[in-house]
């Protein structure tokens, strides 16, 4: 049983976790914007006289030698990623390229006003820094690996050189259900589709349609919740209206990240002025249908309709508009296969996360995931087939392997025992459909033994993201006790 002094010391140490998390959130660190946060980590290492490595991609490795009595213990690798998904509410003035987040506490939750919080995966970085900054914590040699651009295809994990590491036991702190430990995950890739379009000039009344009020969510962990995808819904809207009246498509844009289920999609249209009331009627009809269909998963779904001025605009040719609508109505999206090996687990899915109509092409970016490599490739082939059918092409990036389950795992056994001893409850070990860097890192570190865990973090990849303070403290206790156990 811990003494009062030990408990007080642990509480002071956990405060450092939130202090470091606040510092991290003050630094812009969205994907592809990681130089500042990477340099911050290097500055920390220099300040604490630690060995560090920083590569051209901005990945950082920090090494802290074992504390007294732990010199012969196996090295432990602590791993997470420094980039975050940058999503914000409409009207939020924060510029993710240069501004920090506006944090606040709401009961047991830490949140950011109007934006994602970046608890995925800033909390992993904060945990690691707090451990290395606390001389009271006993631990083996630590190798802290913080990667970049995990959220856009695990690009940092793919690029990083880990030849300097000695460890073969890894704690990935990048999951979001406390007490649930991950032992395998799906592989994935990003597929960008380009479909050529042409335009023509036409006169008419300008209209802006916006599919909004959706919940969104992480395209891995939330894909089975049947949340509406704003880009796919907009395809339905355009087909519904074009079947009933003449219209022209001027602009089309939805979603910001391929791995976030899009919450909004906007289309700029041109219609005959005399069809204004008719369009209003059609939008009301379809909105009523959508609200009924998504009453549980996306109760706030709506279609906003705003009329502009009459004039001339460059619209898609009728053939190009037909191709765009055909694509949005037929491209695969959402859950494709459920696992027959692990009941309840999504095996294969994809998410049309980004849609952008440019002058001469429609760009559509999908995040593809599967724990079965052949089905991941099959989805890629299907996307390529529909693109080629419409005269377009695809480009694949961020292709990463699945993390396969290991029947024997010493690190899994140890953390399970520590969890049960601390909290008098059994942990849950499971697979996840979302991607983790463990698969790529297992290919770089021979005989890597790893497990993934983290505190309760809800609605990640959305502005509703909230990190449980009490769960963060609970996982901190687990992490400290685990390191102590590794003697």
C-alpha cells in the first residue's frame, strides 16, 4: 500500500502531465506543421541533458538512462505522435498554422474552445515529458519515440530511423478508452481520386446548399456508428434536386481530413430564377427524410439553403455534372466488411473525408482501412475502377500494414498484472479498426513486443473532443506503477 508521501508525490507528478499538455497546446502542431513542436521536444531534451535525435521529417527520439537499481532491466520504449487533427467549428477564429488552442475545464473534462483538443495524441507526449522530468519515478532505460504526421498516413513512423534503439518492448499511448488495451489494429492507406471536369457559362440565380449539423468522428473508431458523411449526403442532395429541376454546379467542397468523417459539405449552384420556390420545397422534403433516417446517429442534420444574386457563372457541363453525381452516388463509403474472427470488430471500411471541386477536376480523398491486406487492396482496386470509368485516376499514399496479434506478450502480461493490482479490476484486451503505428514499428524493430493504451478521450477528430481529467490521472498511476514493476 502506498504511503501518504508517495501519494502526494504522485499527485504532484500528475500535475506536470497537465502542465506539459498545456505547453504543447500553446504550440501549433497540426499534421505537416510540426517543426515548432519538434524543436520544443529537442529543447526539453537539451534542458534535461538527455540524448536526443531529430530527423529531417521532425521525428524526435529522446533517451533517458535507467534510474538506480534498474540498470539491468529491459529498455522500455514510450511512443506517441506529436501531430493533431485540426478541426474547428464554423466561425472559430483560430488559425491552426500559427495559433495555440484555447483550453478550458468543464467538470471532469479538458476541452478546447471551438476546436479539436489534440488529446490524440498530445497526452502521450505530456506523459513522456512528465516522466523524464520527475527524478522520483523509478524506471528502466527509456527510449521515447515521438513521430510526426500520424494523422495523415503515419508518414513519420514510415520515415523514422530507429537503428539507435536498444529496446524491444513498446508502450504505444495512442488509444482512447481507459482500461481497454489494444493488441492489434487494421492497416490502411490514403487514396486520392481525380476526375476531370469541364465547364460552360450560364446565367441564373446563385444558390448555396450546405449539409450541416452532423456529428462527424474518427473514421476508424467511429465508422461503425453509422454517422452521416456530409460529402455522401451532398451527392444524394444533388441527385435528388437534379432529377426534379434544371441546375448547374459551380462549387463543391466538404471535409478537411481524410480520417475524419466530414461534418459539413457546401455546394454552390445556379438555377433558373423562376425555380426558387420549387427548390425550397425540394430541400424541405429531403431534409425531412434525412432527419427521420438519421434521428439517432445525427439528430441535427439539416440542409441550409441560401439564395444569392442573379448573374452569369461558370458551371460544370451537363456531362461533367453527371459524372460528379455518379461518383458521389456510387463510390464505396463506410463499413464494407465485419470481422468473422472477432465478432463486433469492423474488418474493412473507408471514409470519403475530403471533397473539392476545382476548375478542371473533382478531387476526392478517402481513408481506406482493413485488417485483411487483400481486402484493403480490393478496395483500392474498386476506387481505381470507378475513377477510370469516369475518365480519372487515383494516387495512393500512406500505405501502412496491419499490426498483427501476438499470442505471447511479456509486456501485455506485465501491464495486465499491474492494472489488476492497482484497480482491482480486469483490463480488456482487444483489437481496433483504427490505425496505430505499432504495425510499422514492428517492421523496424526486431521481435517488438507492444501494447497500446490511453485515457478516456471522447469525440476525437471533432471540435467536441474532451479528455477526462480523472482518467488521465488514473492512466498516469498505471504508467508509473508499470515502470516501477519493470525492475
